[in-house]
């Protein structure tokens, strides 16, 4: 019972220390700016080049007209970039913060908030690629774009509990990060990011039963001006609710040991 | 009024991945004090602290003495609230500030000024408080124009000055230090000690782990001798060093 109370106060204190994680996360991004002219825009640029190149090759391969394929691909990559980085960086969220954890008494959740904040900033850098694509293909934004806000919020909410769990587990078992990053790669190919879901009409399992498809949709659909499907809302919000309850119970048990593990 | 009370505090430190023999051996060579016991699941558990009970009150400057691996650093981390003990109760009134490794928690790419802000925020100061104190802190470091340069260009002595200046820019209730005051040049050491003395006089508690008998005698008015995670002796630094040296051990450890 006491551990549950301590875990809850860790989360609250972490949230309230927004000045600290705001600055730390911002500094993480600025660090990338510091010694190069383009900074994090390098990532944006490389994403742009990749999407451009892939768009022409795969659009042809899948016999999809480029003016519908390229925006789809770009939206998918921007979404996937956020989701996959959040997951892979979750693995190192506590291990990388070892210096802080072993020197200062800070709420553990603070490190997760920092991670999420940093990736949100980088997401908006990458979203520039989509802006360029939208201009080139004359996609006029409609009100549906506003769904991006709740969509992003659901992704970040899920990222929070995933960060707490993966961060703690990976601090304890150091081989998990490798497993996670190979799984992420497999998921990338199995999720409709490079290919349109219609192409797999006879095996809808990979689309509709794949939670990653729904998380990608939370960003991609609003960008493309499409409505987010009801299933997507239900699955992603359900994931968030169930996941966060289980993650909280796990965190309440693991919290006091994280300092030993890192 | 600052106060720390420990009641029957024990801490078992699990060493994971110790199933591999090499790590275990390496640790056995390293750790002299911590008793190694085998957990059921092939995990080595170090009994880092055992049944510690003591009370430290306002104005006391406590030196922690003992061989390497006696549990001094672990005890400091327990007092800082970083490690939660496996057993027992830690009660502390007042906010602890720990100065363990000065370069930890510094952003090497950021400038000295940015690090003052960052470290200050991490220690729980607010932005307005920090803006008010920045000039004072900068003056104490004597780093001048270096403060506008990235910290990665600093020498370790300069880093230490910066960390010390920020961490001591306000009077903490409880100051915890792990053997680093010896770094830096002699003049800065004098200055640091002057500041420390002032801080302790004004308020709070100092707990300092050190191998240097001279530093503990100069700074502390009380001392604890730890060995194998147990509190062997407590008293004035003179008394405790008498016991420690009697055991026929050099104070550098083994």
C-alpha cells in the first residue's frame, strides 16, 4: 500500500517538475543543433530524402499513383518515427539517466516525461516533411487535421506507461533493448506504412488486429484529412487505459529497485 | 531544524548478471567489506548496510570512516533518498543535497551558465531564485568568461568549482558529500572549506565520507566507523580514528 502511494506521488511530482523536464528535453534537442548547422533537421532531411526515394520506387512497385502514395507514405513515416523512437528510447530512459538517478532524488517519471517531450519536439521537425509533400501535391488541410491533437495525446499517453515499464525492465535485463529493436523492425514491415492496407485485403488480420496500425492511423489519418476510424479510437484508448493500470501496478513494485538496477 | 534518524536500517544490494563468474570474481576483488551471500536464483546479494541505527541533529558534522566497500557511499545514498532501504526506517527532516560526482548531471555541451540553471532546477530551486543567485554563483567559481563556454572544455577542477558553487549557493538542510572535497587547488579548497563551515554554522547537517583523517578531523565534530555495512564505532573524530587505526588498517583501505 505504501509502495502504491509512493509510486503515485512519483508520478505527480514528476509531472509537476515540468520546468525541469521541459528544460532537459529541450536541451536534448538543442544538443543536436549545437555542433551542426542543420541540427535535428538532419533527421528531417534524411526522412525527406528517404520518403522521396521510396515513394517513387514503391509507388511504381505497388502500382499506386504517386500523388496518393507519397502523402500516405510520408504521413506513415512521420507517425512511425514518433512511435518507434518512443519505444526504442524507452528502453534506455532510466539507464541513460543513471547519472541523475544515482546522484539526485528525482521522481523517476521525470525522465519519462523528458523523453516524451523531446520526441514531441522532434516529431514537429519531421512533420515539416509532410508539409512539403502536402504543398507539392496540393493537399488542402481541412478541419480533420485537428484530430491530430487528441491522436498525438493518445500516443504520448501510451508512451508514458510503455516508458515506465520498458525503462525499468531494460534496466534490469540488459538484453531487452536488442530484442525490442528487432521486434520494432519486424513490426515496421508488417504494419501498413510502406504499403496501403487495401493491398492486404485478403489478410485483414495484419491490419485490423495490429495495434501499431491503429497508432499510426492516429497521426496519419488526420494528416491526410481522413477521419480516424472508430476501431482505432477504441483500441488505442483501450490500450492506454489497460496498459496504464497494469504499468502502474508494475511501477509500484519496481520503483524502489530502479536505482539499484541502473 | 534538520534531523536524520535511522532505525535498524539494512540494505541488500542485488547484483544481477552476477551468474557470470567473471563479474562476481571482479566484485569479490573489489568489495572488501560487503559480505557476499548467494541468493536462491543465482543472483549475488551484497549486504551493503546492516542494522544501522543512529540520530544526527542540527549542527553536527559527521565524518564517515571505513575501508573501501564498508558501505559509506551506500549510506550516503540512503540518506539522500536515492536508495530505499530493504528494511528499517529513515526519517529525515530537511531537504538533503548530495554532492557525489560533480560532473554527473552536467550537460557537457551546455555552457557554465546554462548548467548553473540546470543544476539549480534539479536541486529544487526555482527560476527566479536562480536568476537572483547566478551572479553570486558565478563570482564564487572565479571562472569568469569560461562560464559562457561549453562545460566540456573545462578541466576537472573547474567542473568541481562550478558544481560546488551551485550546490552550496543556498544553505541546504542536509549536505551529503562523498570524498571529493580534496580535488581542486589549495586556495579553492580553503575557500570551499570556509564556505562549508559557514553553511554548517548557519544551519543543517553535514555528512562527509572520506578516507582522509586530516579532512575529517578538520571539518567534522563527530565520526562513524563503518565496516561490512555495520556501525562499529561512533564518537568524536579522535575517538573513532583511535579505534580505526588500532585495527591496524591503513586508512586508504587495503
